[in-house]
């Protein structure tokens, strides 16, 4: 199976052009079209896209295949291949990292089908597609929730050590008491925590539970002070 994947349908001929038949050419074209559609489908999976770019991406393996088939066997083949990679510049506006990666993905398939490595191109598409879907569905690379500064005002007679830990453990993935200071002429204390919420938009529920513990005094939750170390 592995030997078949690494074998070109054109055989070991020094000049690929001489060994191309109508049947082999059409088979390569069909493979490029099918795999190009697969590349476009992989790109569209949970990703915003435009129809024009998707169509171009689907056609790119076929275009690259034709270029490779025509230049193979010539002394200028290496220069021509480098010229093919300049197709990345076909867009007039900057692309995202996934756009550029998908273009190179499609071109790699075109290079493989153009050289006759059809099984290898299919295996490569399956592997990259499976890995792409796995990465998109997994939390891999997902940015953390931004850190927030939670300020809780408490009466001076409240023993604050551990009082809020249970509530913070339910709502925050990370929490740390970074500052304690007096306020209102020493009659109140203000605790400042650096927290990172487990889920966005749950500040109100957390604050409602904390108010039951601090005597309904002032609580604020917002961005941390610039320059302070983050969690």
C-alpha cells in the first residue's frame, strides 16, 4: 500500500511528458477536481468564506497540475515550479493565516497530481483534513478569557480569608488575591482579586452570590490596571 502511494502512474520515465496518455491525463484531472473540492470543503468547515475564494481554491490543484505536467522534463522546471508558488499572490487583499495555508494545501495537491502521485495526494488530503477538523473541534489554540480585576468591599470586622473561595471556584478558572487595602477612613476593607472567568458573561451571577457574603457592599469587576502582572 505504501509502495503504491509513492509510485507515480507515469512510471520511472525520465521525461514525464513522453509517458502521459489521454487516460492518465484525464485521471489526474479528475483526481485534482475531486481533491480540490475536498480542500474547499475543509477550508469552509466552521470558517467564514467568500464563494469566489472557495471556487478558486477548488480549481487551484487542477491549475497547478497542468503547469507541472507541462514543465516537467525541461531544464527550467525548477524555475517554473517557483513561479507556480507565486500564485499565492493572486489575491489583491491580504489573507488570513488559514487562507494562505489552504492555498499552499491546494498547491501541494496539484504538485502531487501533476507528477502522477494520485494515491499519495489522496492520502495527504485525508490526513490534513482529519487533522484540521480535529484541531477546529478541540480547544487547541483557543484564547483564554481575558483577565479581570474583581474588587470586593467588606466590613472591617469580616474575616475575609477563604470567605469568597467557594464562589470564585465556581465561576473563575483562575483567581488570586493581589491586594488588600482599607477604605472609608478605615471602616471598610477592599479586596482586589485577579480572576479569569470559566465562561464569558457570567459576571452578574458571580456578583450576586458575592453580595450575599459581603453584606451587599460595593463590588466591581472590570479590566485590570495596566502594567500589573497577569495570571
